[in-house]
């Protein structure tokens, strides 16, 4: 272990050195590296798939579930999709080097901010091997060095993919050590990595809630992770019924396992008797189970074919990640706002209304990363928001909020052009 | 203690509730509150000075040093200066409400970012009572609620000042609880405050290095604190000698006790024999002690009237906060860059050069909050950078870097205007 830790520290120093050059590496070299990676993913298909085959055989022998095996699997079409994603990153504008807020001060000093990479990013991830390619591409494009630490179950695949990235980027002129891969899967190395705040500027955990919590608790450096999404859609008394059905249906059903899916439906009492039967009928077709408060239950209990359950206190503020929704009838917009303030996780919240003032109040008063009027919360996504690639969705308030794109992997420094000025 | 903690939690809930309204409080109400505070500071001079007199009598009895007593003291001219500072904050533009990056997406969704306050800010500070006014004004203007916890030795002054702030802002229509003051000076309450991440979005420690370290180690929420400044000035071989003397003199002497003062002077070997005697003579007049490496010592040792000390390894990377400078002769710009990378704290770094390429390389390659060509590092300051008021200077990379102004006390949320869109 001693030796492995010393190797990790050495790896860190190399990454740090590489990050200094990466910081001002021309965009065309970074793009060339990305296109090389995209090319090599297909040219070296055989090696990559053979390595993945090894992982899958070991995983199968150890009794991994079919769902987990599927997440682990690479095949020609998945490789093609990965290669395409890398080409997409190459096509995005380079966030680095932008100079902004630059002004001449009264004493003649020219002072402004220049966008620069964060430096070295650590990424700790679980079984999906595509993260190796995905995050390497994002870090390269944003000028950051990266230290990758993938899960044990995908070690052969990750090693093969990291080798592709390293060779392809080195060929383009990217400094050695820009992308580092930790081969040793000992858990103690992760603990040490999280202490390396002298090297690593930001750590990104990609995986389940357990991994994310553990990284938040143990990391000595900044952490950015996808947050928990407890998302509400509030159907106001003036809502258009068709829009309200379409939006709540989409938010719950289109992809129920993700953080921007609807968890709680709040409905104004005036519209509930007309609206709830409509959405309940649509949701029933998709198999949605409704955890209803007493007033919603009262409206729906005689309607056939519904999966109704009386809501308990635990249903409010719960992220279901499944075809389940909590449903509550509220007396007013104010009650909806209070409920969201109390139970929301600050991810994505929506109002459906035809009243201008209700929409504006909701947009003003709800404190969340993404606040919607008359649209599905499912849009909370880097690509949908026009950011291109996405690193994750932040529910923190500092640095960046909501979908994190390439720009959120950067910071700025102040640059000052003087002519000999001194302070009076 | 149990009871005090429950009271603190209740205070937190009130602050949180107030923060929701503060978030969209019109600028003119916030400015009215600031002008009221400014007015009341002078109108209630008697009460404030009497409270301060109490603090100073107790402090004197407990044997407080003259320097500390001076920091604690309020008098009519200091109150006038505080009132003026608050008027200055009122005159700054409101950072809240700005909408930016707003675009219509191909599906018709109008998506953009709106600048909003962080929410609730906790401030832990030591003896200077002016912080009570200063930070309250900055938080009010940026729409944040604030929970103040001042030092025990200034409790009477702080209580009187907090009362002025609360009454004056309430009169202007600021929601009750926007500015909270913890009267209990028990240390255990600070420990509890630092755990209240469900209430407090950001904590700002204002005081010595011990306080700042302790807050970083114990806070469960984000922390922004002034960082340690180990600042280098590098005099390149092509430097203009007059500019180089003026800049290094100013950076070291103008105010040696602050974080943006020069700590280490790096001098290119080609210019050292001409430059070092000039700056040494100037520094000697101001009483600067020079901790020199062997080559600098060799150049300076026969010059009369200097305070020379051979440098040791500890001198590199040391923040002196005094009339002391480490001095090193380097063989090249590259050696200077390597030295800064190794020993700098990422605060403020300067090059003095007449060569365009050297200036550009320095600005590109040095990784620090503020990088200067041909100016004194003493300019690293919110007012000098045109930000108006300053909360502190950050050496962190995430969220904000360098001088922190009102805008750095805000975040953004995404606002999305739809017409019924759902995700395909």
C-alpha cells in the first residue's frame, strides 16, 4: 500500500505538471486529440471488446445482476455512440481563454478576468466504462488534467479505454500525464486520493448515492456531484388542462429513473376535481402508482383502474426514481410554494398556469437550480439547455447550479496589464 | 446550552424565511434601509459610544493590549466613516435580478440564468465592531439574510450596532429577521452554527488565521475566507529599472501587514547586479530586512546600511506581513515560473518586464487569482478592481477568485419560460 500511495502521489505530480501546459494548449490540439480518440475507439475495437469480455466473464462468474452486466457491456454500437459523443465534444466551443469584464481603471490599469481550467480533476466512478471516455473528453476540452479511478468490475475495459485516450491525445501533442488512470483498485487508494488537495482541485463522483455521500464526507477538496432531485409540478387553478396533463405525464413517465423526473404533483383545490381524474387516467395507462393525500384520494377513489395508496409523511420530499408519484391538493399558490420550500431539494420545480402573475411569482420565489413555467422538469439537462456536453447537475449554490457544462469545469483568473503603476 | 441551541435554530428558521422575501425585495427598499442605517449610526451616536465604552472598560480591566483596544474603539469619526461606507454600498449597482445567457431553444423554450442571492450567510468575526455594520450592509444589498456572531470583547458595541441595523432596515420595509445577531458568546454556539447547513448557505470568517482555519475545518457548508497571500514580484532581465524599483518598493512598503504585499522578490541574474543595489537602497530607507539567497547576498554584502540575512528554506513561501522580503536571483523566466508554482499561494503575482513575450508568458502561465504585468500586487483589492465594496480575497478556485464583491455573494438560478413543452 505504501508503494501504491507513493505511485499515486507521483501520478498526481505528473498530472499537475501537465495541467500547467494544458491550461494554455491551443484549441486545435485539444480538438485533434478528441478526433484521434474518436477514431481509435473504432480502430481498436477488437482490443477494447476483448478487454470488456474479460470483465463481463469475471462479473458473470461472481454473480452480477443482469442489469449491472448490461451497464458494464460494450459492443460495436455502444463504441460507435461513444466515438460520436467525443466528436460532439470536439465540436463545442472551447471555454478556455475567454476574457471578460475587462475595463481600464482610472489609473490606467487594464484589469479583467480570463477563463482558465480548474487544474487537476479527480473522477471516481462505478461500473459504466463509457465514463472513462466521456469524462476524459470533457476534461481535455476544458484544459484540465484528470485522474481517473474506475470500479474494480470494469478494470480491464477501463484500462484499455484509458490507453486509447492516452495514446490518441499524446499523438496530437497533449502533454504526457494529462489523463491518468489508477490501475490499482484497492479502496485505500480512494481514501488517499480524496486527501490530495495539494494536487486535485475538484473531485467528481459518478455513481450511486452511497459513493456520492462518501466522497462528500471524505474529500478535502471541492466536490461537484449530481444532486438528489425531489421535483414538484404545481398545477395552478388557472392551468390549461391539456398542458397540465401533458407536462405531468411527461415529467413522471418519460424516464422515471432520473433525477429530473416528477416526484410530487401539487394541485390547486379549485381545479383538482377536473384535473386529477384526467392525469390519473393517463398515468394509470403507464402504470403509475399515486400516493395521495386525503383530498386527492377523495376525488379519485371511485375512479376504476388506478393504483392509489394513501400518502404518508415520508412521501413528501421523497425521490421515487420509479413510476410512483406523491399527490397533494393545496388551497393556494402560497401553500404550494411553502410545500416546495419545505420538501424540495432545490433541483427542478414547475408551475402550470395561464395566469401571468402566478407564473412570475413562482419563477421569482422558488429557490431551486431550475424553475419552470409551463414545461416538463425533464428538460433539466445540459444538452437540452444548450450547453452541449454535461458533467452532471448541481444542487449546490456556489460555483455553478443546475446542468454543468464545459464552462463549469473552468474558473477565471484576474489579469492586469500595467505600465508601472503603484498604489497611492 | 440546550436552550441556547434551540434559540439559534429558531433564529435560523426566521432568517431563512426572511431570505425568501429578501431574494426579490426591490432595490429601492434595500437602498432605503442602507440610508436609514447610515443616518441612525450618527443619530444614535450616544448609545453606540456608551456601549463601546463598556466594552473598552471591560477589555482594559482584562489587560487587553493597546493595539487590540484600538481595534475595538469607536469614536465619532469612526462612526462617520462607517456611515459613509454604508452610503457607498447603497450607491453600488444591485447585483440581484440580472438575467443573462438567455436564449430560445429550438423547441421554443426560453431558457436563461437569473442572478439571485445565496440565501443565508453566517459571519463569525473577531474584535472589530465595524464588521457588524460593514457585513450587514453587504448582505442587505445582495439580498442575503445574515446571522452575525461577533467576538465576546465587543459584545456591547455589536449588540448596539445590530439593533441600529435591525430597526433602520425594518423601518424601510426589510422583512424581520433579515439581520440576526447572536447575543450568547458561548463558543459551543459557534460549533453548532457551523453544522447548520440546512439553514446557512455560506459562512464567512473574518479574523485571524486561527479563526479561519477552525471554520474551514468544522463548517459543513461552503466557506469563503481571505486567503494567505505569498506574493512574488519577478524582475525580468529586460525590466525598466525605475519601474522595477517603484513597483517592488510599493508592493513591500506601502502597507506591509496585508495579504497582497510582496513577500519574495525574484530577480533575473542578468539584471541583478544593477537592480538589487537600487531596490536595496530604497528598501533600506524604509527599514526593510532582506533575506537573500547566496547570489543576492554576494551582490549586496558590500553595500552599506542594509539589513541582510542569509535566506533559509523557510523564507520561500512565507507570508511575512512585515517589513521583510525574501530575495532570490534566478537564471531565467522559467526558473521564476517554477519558483512561483512551487511556493506561491495563488494570490497575487507580478512580472516587471519590457519584453512583450515575457509579459504574455507570465500572464498565461502563472496560476494565481491575480497576475500582473508591470504593476504593484498591492492593487489586489475590490475597490481598486472596480468592484466597490469587498467581502474578502479568495484564493480558492471554485465560485470566485481574487477580490470578492457584491456579485460574489450571489448565485444564479435557471428560469425557463415554456408554452406546454414536454421532452421527446
